[in-house]
C-alpha cells in the first residue's frame, strides 16, 4: 500500500520500445511515486537511458501505456559526457535555460536573477555564476545541470549516469546532494553503472536488461540470481556494515589476467 | 589621401553597395553564431550553392529572382532539415546530394540557355554593381526581421542549440526551432547573395562567429560580437573592394580572414582553444 501523501507521478504498463527492429525495452512495468528515489541498473545497452527518456516523455513507446500525472514537472540532468563543454555559456546562462516560457526578452528579470542566485546558493556554486561551464570541476559541472533542472521546480528529477567519470569524493558529494533534495520532497530516478558506489546506497533499485529483472530495496535485488540474469555473469555478494558489496566472480572462473613479474 | 578614401562615396552605387555589404556582414555574423554552434557550417555552404540553382532557373524563366531563388532556397532548406532530422541517410550525404545537384543544375542551365554575363559572376562571387535602393531596403528588412527572430526567440534558440533533447523535454518545439533556423539561414543567404556571392557566403557565416567565440565565453556576448565583426568586415571589405578593384565577395572574406589571424595573434591558443569542439557537433540539424 502507498503511504499517505505518496502520489503516483508516472506509471508504465507493459511498455515496449524499439529502435528500428531492435527491441530496447520489452513489457516494462514501472511506477514512479512522489517519494521515490530509485536507481536503474543494468549493463550497457540494457535500455536504461531509453527508460529514462520514456519517463521524460521524449521517447514514445511502441506498445504499452505511459500515464503521467497531469502537469507533471520533470527535470532532466543529462550525462556529462553528452554535454558540449566548448559551448559558450556561463553557469548562470546555462541554469537560466530552464526558463523558456512566460518571458520573451533575452535578459533575466529581477525575479529570475534572484531565483538563479537562490538555486546556485542552495547547491553551493553561487560564486561560479559568471564562470564558463568548462572551467569547473566534475562535481561543480554536475551541480550546474542539477541547478538548471531545479529552476524548473520539478516534482521528478531524472538523471542519466550522474556519477559517471567522477572521482570518489565527487560521487560522495553528489549522492549526499541528491539525498538532501529527496528529503526536501523531490522524487528522483537515476541510471547508474556503479553498483557499489551508487546503487547500493539508494533506497530502491530497478535491475534492467531490456525487461525488468527485479525491483525493490538493494538488499532484495542485489542478489546473485537477479544480478546474473541482469548482467549475464555470476557475481558474489558480500556484506559490510549492513550494505551489500558486489564482487565480480572472476577468480572462481579463473579469468584473472596474469601480469609478468618485474624484471623478467 | 583622405579625398581618395572618400571619393567612392560620391557614387550612389557604392553607397548602396556599402550599406548592403555592412548589413550583409552583420546578418551573416548573427546567423553564423547558430550555424557554427550547431555544426551547420556545411549546411550553410551547401544551401548557398543550392540557391544558385533557383537563381539560374528564375533568371532563364524570366521569373522574379527573389521569388524564384527564394522558393528554391526555402524548399531546399526544409528538405535538408527534414532529411537530417529523420536521419534517413547521413546528414552530410543528404546535404551533399541536394545542394550540389542544385548548384550543378544552375551551371547547366546557364551553359545551355544563358549567357555568362555580369549577373552570373555576381551570383557566384559577389558584386556591388547594380545594387539599387530596393536591394538596400531588402537587406535592411531581412536583417531587422532576423534580429527580431533572434531577440524574441533567444531563449528557445539557445536551449535548442545547446541541448536539444532537454529543450524538447522542457516543452520547446525543437523541430519548429530547427525549421525556423533553416528558413532564417535561407533568407539570409538569399538577401546577401548578390554582394557576397554563393561560393563565399559560407565564409561570412563562419568567420565572424568563430572570431567572436575566440573572444568570449558568453553566448549573448558572442551574438553581439559576431554581428559587429560581420558588419565591420563588410564595411572594410567593400571599401577595399573598390580601391583594389577586386570583387566584393573575396575582399570581404579576406578581411574576415585577416581579423581571424589578428585575433589569433592576440588571444593565442587560449582563443583557439575555445573553438575546440565546434567541429565535433556534426552537420546534423537533428538533436545529437
């Protein structure tokens, strides 16, 4: 049963998507509620980004249905690898892009200036407003795009690989930031490859490989059987301080690459 | 010396040509920002060649040039936009087929039925001879129109140019914005063709925007700078064209190239580094 005040934002019923003849998602059932903080995990090409785009509304399903809450505001944070970092925009110009409705004039209104300042301050990057987006660290860049999404006052935040290619410290910061945003009432769905550093820390996971293999709390889905069906390889699960730690089962399968000894 | 410099201003054709060249430079500089940032340089080059086919056909059929080349150019622009958005074939292949075929048709029509006269050379390389008051009014009208489109569409154009997928998800009709950009590009080429020449318009689209990018990291400043640099190269180029007795198109482009070289000398690798990646966006109008 859904807790009181936990509204259904998006519901996917038996959604199937394909690029050409190749199915990317098959019969996916998924519900995103207003208190959700979910990670979608799966191997490359498993349909994670497509599922995110279905939730976003930029990919229409071939079959099945997508039901969205009326006037749902969705924020989207793209993969940092897909961003054109040479594009001439400053941090504040980038954040203001979220405002395309209601005002035709190119420059910021006084209210918009205050709102941009507020969201940048909330994310701790208010001193970077005039900087070019390329002149930022990985964590700061991620925050700029989260700020842009937040300026649209979303109820649901979708993020594509938010910790891809960032160091441990930045991943830690992003995770804490998202946790704070979720506590403030924002529903979050993200994709990630990082099972130990990211997925295991989230309250809810969806294991995807074209179809949903399993979904639920990390303890329930980060189990050998579900992971093997998701990734096609056997994995070993350890537990540390109540958290599952996933290990590739290379040693058992004798797949370790031997390095030549030094000086030989 | 001063008298020599001011002498051409006595001639009405020169004054008209100078106004047209200055506005043409500003217009191409403004539109060029989107062309460069969206990786559409090849489209600009191709579209200008495609319009030549319409110019040749309308000249031979006795149809009004603006109407004939305009319809041809807009049709080519929308066709290229449609093919690239649907990704039916590679964007550069589509543009190559449509535009070079159109250009070749123009050359063939002139070879078979026309005379390679002044209008033929002017269309290819640009000329200020024969620039009348109606051309002056036309270029001013088109520049004002495009400036209004950029001013009032600034936010949507910027979002679509930078991040088409998120722009679409945020409610921006990116297909309409892409089509609008193609129309703006086609109209701009049409309006500037006589002074700049179809073979050289692409350079006037690319150079001011690239120089502006070398000078700033801000999109709004890049728009203003590119427009100013374009106007300046048009003005200086047209004056030099008269004094050196070289066609206006090549002179304006060479002035632009000199501005680029000067900017590079001043900004060095820092400026050039800012333009890195401009060529990585591909030639597609469609979202990456």
